[in-house]
C-alpha cells in the first residue's frame, strides 16, 4: 500500500531514467526484455494505418499487423452521476446520446474571456498561448566548444573499432576511428558501439538506413515526413544504449558531409531527436559541444537554425521523463518546418483557444498558459482533462507531455474512426475561491451550471427552479415579462424536470422566481449561484465506480457495485442503481484515519484512533482517488493552521 504522506517523497526519488507509472506494460516489458520487442519498430507506427512489420531485407513496412499500445491507460478518473444508472457489461454507467451535445448547448451562455487588466493588451493575452521559438533560441545558453570533448575522443573511448567477423571467415580487422566519425555514403554494416543484443543491432542499422533515405543519400519513393517518423520510431525504446547509438550516427552524418541538402536534413533529424530522447550522461557533453560548434560555425542559415532548435529542444527536455509515443505526422511536419504544433483546448462551455505546444510542453505548462490567458490569479483548483466520445473524463497528470497525449489520440482514432477526444481546462479541486479572482469565479460558475443541468448532482425541483432563475438573471438581466427562455428551457434544468407537456408550467415557475432577483448584477448572480450549491453535500464531487471487497461496512451490507464520491467535505458512498441517490455512507474527513492504494485496489480507514475499520474497494483509479483526498485534506490542514496563527 502507498502511504499518502510518503507519496511526494517517492515521486521525487524517481531516477531520471525511470519511466514512471505512465508507461504501459508493453514498454515496461521492453525495458527488461528487449529481445521480444525492440525490433518490432513497425508496431510503434500505428499512425501509419494501424501498425506494421518490417521486412528486414528491404527495411520497408507492410501495414498489416495491428499496433501494440505503447502508453496510456484506458482508465477514466471520474464518471457522471447521470440521467441513467444502468451498469453496462464493461462496468461503466450508461449515459447514451450525443456525447458533446450538452457542451454545445452551453456554448450560448456567452463566456468569451476578454481582458480584465486594462494594462494588459489583448495581444499580450493571446501571446500567453504561443511559443516564440526564435526568441527562445536566442535566449538559451550555449555551452562553450571544448576541444577536449571532440567526437574523435569519444569514439576512441567508446566505439567498437573491430570489424565484425563474418559467418564464413574474414573480418575481425581493426577499423579506423577517423573514418568512423565522418559522413558515410553507404549503410552501416555494424553499429558504432559494441552492441551485443541482436535486436538493438538491427534497430540501430535500420535507423541509419532510414536516416539516409530522409536525407536523400539513399533513394526512396516515400515522403520525408514518413522516413522521419520511422526514424523516430526506432528511437522511442527506453534503452540508453540505443539512444547513444542514434545520436552518434547523427553526429557522424553531420561531420564532413559535402552535400549541403543532406547536411541540412541531418540537422533537421538532430532537432527532432533531441526533443524525443536524451543521451547518456557520458555522451551529453560531447553532443552539446557538437551542436554548439554547428551554431557558431554553420555552413548555412538553415543549418544554424536547426542546430539552435536542437539545442533548445535538448535543454528543455533533458530534465523531463522520456517520450513514450511515436510522434504523429502533424508533430513531425511541424518540427520539419521549425514551428510549434497547434492544438485546441476548450472550456466547459465550448469556448476554444488554440495553444502552441512543443515536444517539451507538459500539461502543467498548458494549465499555466491558460491561467495567464484567462487572467486567473490562482490556478491551483484547475486542471486539464481528456474527454472522449463517451463523455468519460480523465484528469491529466501535470508532467504528461502534451505531444504524447495527442499522438495517442491520433493512434486510437486511426484504429477506430468513431473515437473522439478533446482537451478541456476546468476545475478539478473545488476549493473556496477568492471573489476578487473574477475569472476563476466565472469559470467555476459556468462549470457549476453545466454540472447541475447535466445531472451530475442530485437536485430537487425547487432547487432547479431557483438556480435556473439565477442563470436567467445573470444572462438576460432584470425580467421584463418576455419569454427569454424560448425553446431552450430544457437546457436550464435537469432532464428529469423537463417535458414538452409541462414546459409552460416550468417556465412560469422559473419566471416567477426570476422576477424576485431584479437588481442582481452578473457577478452577484454567479457568486450566489455558487454559494447556493456549495451547501449541497454533493457539490464538487468526482465519482468513481468501484467494487466492494468489504461487503459489510459499519454493520451494513453494501452492494457489489458502488460509487465513491470525493469532494471538499469528505467521501460519500452511493448505490448507482438507486434512483433516489440515498447515501449508503458519508465519511467527512474528520472520520477518515488514513487511506492508500495499489494498482487494483483502494483502501479507506474510517473511525478514529481507538476504533476503526478498513474498507477495501477494487478499482484501477486508486491513484486519482488518493490524489484528490490528499489535496482536500492538505487544504483543510492549511486552513486550520491559518486560523491558529
């Protein structure tokens, strides 16, 4: 079991080369048993039409073999306590209908973030979501060229300078280091390093051959982006030995290359590779020295441009965990053009912003950029979520690389055209927000409207009428007797309270309450709406469908399938098949002694230090449950300490 108080220390103690919990089992297996996986480069190229296998004689792909997943759990962090409560065969609550219809309907709410601070221009706000590569390249510190770090010195120390022995005799002759470190017009016959693993040998030789095709040194009918993607697919395996070999091949082909176009193409590949993998600590200073020399003594502006790009990507990525997905075609083409990749991130009401990302961009970076763009003062409560076509959502880890997420989406959609994904910025932790942070209040309000009308919280008809009236006052101002709702009344209340037959009566009740709110300005409506639902026991809940292992909890028998609802007040337990949403148990944080999780279970210890009970649940969402509870408990402790001062 993982002790929550030790979680941060354990994360900090991870080695730089550790792949972390985000790696799939296939990658973990690859790290320990390369002979079974590393030569299957075709399986890493799902973006090319569902994977493929390599013909070792021609180094070409046949796109017939299905791709192996590389990274990404299918787990979803939170389900919806929605309109229906039927548990399907896959163990999920059935919700049905158009996946993003409700979001599209809420687009008419009208939230388009304008500037709050008059001293900040709209251009400056928009710039928060952009990446100026040339400015960043100018600002990056270049390492000085150190003659003691020459590539020839590294080669003398680490290259295999003995010719490979042939099956029928011959070979075994010494090789000249001087020739090994310079541009080669023919494919390599053996790796530069002494690599014993046959699959790694094959991958390294394939990489060199594909590099030649990309650079035009070997004929091919394929497009350059295709060869770049295949080349990068050979790099993605989490094996430092292979990474060093790839970088040394790039240094070799960029040394003494008489063909200007080929040389420039090598530096394009160098830049792409620097953002994908990291060399060993031994090779790193030699690589930086080589790149710095190219920046200071370039043979063309194009070469200097991509050498600077390579240094930027290398330094930005060297402290991040390695990439785990093969870059998509869009990412490859963006890098070939020395430009960031653009993707969209939405708010809860479908307002979308285009954000520029690079290989080093993490979810933490995107969240920070969105806070700057929206002028949110405290971004702690907010996070980025992945939404799919089934309306399942998964909170994305701050250290996740956005390019890996997009590559995963691309791979999944290439296998199933019905798949849909979107990136959404919204509230994750429902802390009290300072009313002076107006943008944060607004975002919380629009999310509250969505959550209420989308049946994420149990809500009485009386509450639904009052909240709809607040929404009308915020959107339309004082009631003037007209039918402001028109045909959209169904979007202002939960589905169970609307029917075409009773629409007239529903509107009448809403308008009666609406008239009583005359004089409230927009911010007052938003704050009052939030204050109203904050009193609910369910407010801010994230829902997790789990299976009980402890069937009798505090003397009561529980059904096999239950929902754990985690919010700022505590942990609730509810039966998903109970339409009344009566609570089976309610554990405020004062009654929770401790908690923990494993890969497939979550444990909650309730009671007190004298008498307690361990509650065991089967779930693969233990990490997110742990993270949420930990965040809320820490916030409560901080508030207590502040009161004591």
